[in-house]
C-alpha cells in the first residue's frame, strides 16, 4: 500500500514530466526527502530542487530515473550556473 503522500501525488500529478521545488527553512528537509520520494514513487521522471540552503552553498539539483521510490542525481550546479534539462524540455536554466 502506498503512503498517503505518494497516493495523493499520484492522484494530482499522474502525467507530470517535471516537478520543481524551492526550499525554505521550514520545508528544506521535506523537499529533500519526503517529497522527492513521493514524486519518484508517483513516476514523475524529473525532479528539480532549487536548494538555497544546501550544505555546500545554494544549488540547483536535477534528479531523474526514478526506481523503487528513489531518484538518482542527474546534475547539480551552484546558483548562477546553467543546468541543462533533458528532453522533452531541452533547455538550460539558471537560478540566482
């Protein structure tokens, strides 16, 4: 049986190709763990985390290839550096 968050995410975003989250002091842990696991379990192919509170400094991390309710890191850059989004987007984004 799926956890409640995973079940709700699957109902709300069954066809999402990309989810973007921006951390705050109140949500950082939840964005990095619970939400990421929920999106992966729901089969969302890409998860972009804009993490202004990352331990090594503000970063943008693209997760993908969800398997078993977990993502792998596809790319991570510091704020101000471009990050390439794969198909179907095929564009560079830069934050900061």
